[in-house]
């Protein structure tokens, strides 16, 4: 008998890639979506729109579908978008999480739930972090994610709900929105339209960047465990913006000439300035402790690392 999955945010990067993966596993998939992106839709997937600010709507949906697994990717994946529409996204994120947990409790079903949290909950102080590290909340996006983490822990401990969360570090793919740095650079070199130079705010910035296609497989693996746990999910090697540019330019066979001008790096292609980056110190100081991920799941970090 086919397993049934319910995905919140099914046309975003994670939702789309997970849908693609679960189809290969022969799942029956229901996908909650906000807009209709025809290019990202699959056959034999049921796409739904739902007003989930109403508890009964969520309860009735879960009762009708009776999913084996629920994956919650709802809302934006960056703090700026979240802040620009604060009330809307807070209600969507926190309420849907609450209503999902409460529906499973009320219906007394064994559905497994995965919620996507963010490394933003750790703030941006220089330190190594694990699942149990102190949360340092410095923006509304992180606050909402942390509240949902606590909510999941509360329902898991007090009502034995099969729920967990992943604290996600940066993960990229061609399905990321164009405003994100990786996608901007990727499009730039793929199209080779160097009409206007890209300005990079900090070319020395370092992040743990992962392959999003491998990330979604980890989400699935987590829910296949008999006992659910919360995990930090990340690449195990960081990469600077400078090296990211080098790797992507090699991928698309674009020759670069690098020149230093005071505190700026200027990058040329055939004597044409195409990228200008300011040299600052590393502004991203979080380092993930991935021992729990390594111990409990069969992880190939060579595939997870973006390059």
C-alpha cells in the first residue's frame, strides 16, 4: 500500500525537490500551495489551496487524507521577507504548526511530522552549535522558528505526537529564488550576459552551503526512524563567496581575471568588469556540530556539500 505524504509549501525549493524524491518512492502526495507554478507541477500529485488560518480547515484536511507523513516548509526562508510581512507570515508559520499538531492529537493518529526550522535561531555569534545549543533570538523570523520548535517539543513530550524539526543551514539549488546569492551567481554565469557587474557585499563571507536535493532526502530519512529526533542539518565544509564564484565559473567555462583594488576585488572576463566584491572579515561564524546526524543517519557529506 502506498504511503501518503502531505507537504506544506509544495512549490518552493524544498517542497518541489521533496515531491520529486517522494514520487520516486511511489508515495501518494498531497501538496499545499499558494500560487500555481505550472513548470513545477507533477502529474499524479494532488495540489490544494487551503485557508489554514482556520483550525477546522486543517483538522478536516488531515482527517480526510490521513497522511503517514507531513512536511512543513511553509513561509519564506529569509528574515527580510518575513519582516516585510510580519503578521501574515507569523500567523501562517506558527498557526499551521499548532493546528497540525493539535489535529494529530485530537484525531489520535500516528502521523509523523517534520518542521523546518532555521540556523537563525542561534543568532550570529562566533561559536559551534548543536541541537541543544542556547537559542539567541535577534529577529522576528528566528523568534517564530524557535516558538515552533518549543511547540513541537511540548506536543512530543506531553501528548506523544510523532513530530520533530530540523535546524536547517544554507542549502541551494537551481530552484532557489533569484534573490539569493547562489542563484544570482548561477544565473549570471549560465546566461553569460555580463551587461552589468554584480556587486558582492562581502566576497570573503563564509557559509556552510549544501545541496538542497540531498537535504530533502535527509528530511525523509529522519521520518523513517521509529523514534523521531531533532537534528542540525548542514554541509560539513564551509565555502566562501570567493570560492563559490570560482567553482560556478568553472562549471560554465567562464575565464576570470582577478584584480585587487584597495579593499575591493574586481573580477574581469575578457577585460570586462563583471563582478566587484568588497573584502571584509568573515561575518558568518556559526559552525554546526553534526555528530548526531552522522551517528543516527547514513549521510554522505560529499553529496551534501554544494561543491
